[in-house]
């Protein structure tokens, strides 16, 4: 991973680059798109969770008793931003099956590009959990910033944000509003177009995952 700024990390792995390029291709159909978003959730989540707390527990191997490191309790919450964030969840729960899942519903007004919240249900209590908020796209940064506001207002403190494609506008906004959280992005694209889409990007992530238009 490359450190883009304090608390901002960009992935540098050839597998991640390759899979993002397949997502960008407009010929990639819904099935393949969905399974690659899931794979990227797992590959990127593996790195983003490399500092999860562990503790030693006593187990007995076929040979002897020993102390062995295991994840410290049921401490992870995965929080997708609906809809597109849902596509990354199964890859992450494959890594940490004990994770609790929260949901934040946000949609962007197509004219103003302002995010609107329509749903929020988080695991309770949330204070002691590592909370991984996920959304494939970090465009203006409005949705991610508001989602993290919500998580913090419910008591969340140890927060990470994981996204497949970001751009300078969104990364800078999220980092400025929430300098205390770790931001992980698969790649940093050039800019936003006049409709608020990431360029070159991959189009509308929710539509491509769910086959809607
Ligand atoms: C997309 C995407 C992010 C948001 C990013 O969702 O999944 O949530 O846009 O844009 P922003 O950084 O400018 O806020 P969208 O609003 O299209 O909703 P959907 O997932 O339900 O299609
Ligand atoms: N949301 C998307 O799904 N794609 C973009 O390029 C920007 C926001």
C-alpha cells in the first residue's frame, strides 16, 4: 500500500489493479462485475484489517497445550453504504465471519449531488468495535462524510473507510472532515465530470452491481 497522506492509503497490488480494470470495462456484465467487487472487498479488506486486535487464547493441539493468537472477541462491524457498498460485504464476511453488519442508506441527488440518508441501523453497542464503512465509489465525498458523521453520532470511534475507486475531491473532503479515520482506496482516479461521476471511473456502481439503470 502507498501512503497518499496521513491516514490515507492507496493499494499497489497488481491483482487489485487488474480487477479494477475489469470493473472499468463497459463490456463487463453484471455477474462478473458483482463477483469482482466481492473479491476486491476481500483483497482490500485483508490489508485494511491488518491491525485488528488479537489476544492469546489457550488451545490444545494434537501435541500439546499452547497459547495462540486469535481475533479479540467479536469486535468488527462492517457497514456498507447502500446500495453499492453491499457488493463488498460478502468478501469481507468471508474474512471475518463473526463481524456484525450495519447498514446506512444514502442516495445522491442527481442534480445537487448532495447525499440524502434514508436508513441507518448499526450494531449496538458500537463504541468498542472497529467499524469498516464500505462503498466502492468515493466521488464528491459527500456520502462517505455523512455516513461517518452518522457512525460517530451513534458512538463509533475506531472507524475505517474502504473504497475501490476514489478521486482527489472525495479523498480530500473525507480526510479534511474526518482526519482521525483511516481511508483506504483501491486507486485514485483523475477527476469528477460535470455530473459528479468519477473519470475514468466505472460508471454507476450500484447499477452495475444490481443490473439496474
Ligand atoms: C453512489 C456510490 C456512493 C456515492 C458516491 O451511490 O455508491 O454511495 O454515489 O458519491 P459521492 O462521493 O459524490 O457522495 P448512489 O448515490 O448512486 O446510490 P446507489 O448506490 O443507491 O445507486
Ligand atoms: N457514484 C457512482 O456510482 N459512480 C461515480 O462515478 C460517482 C458516484
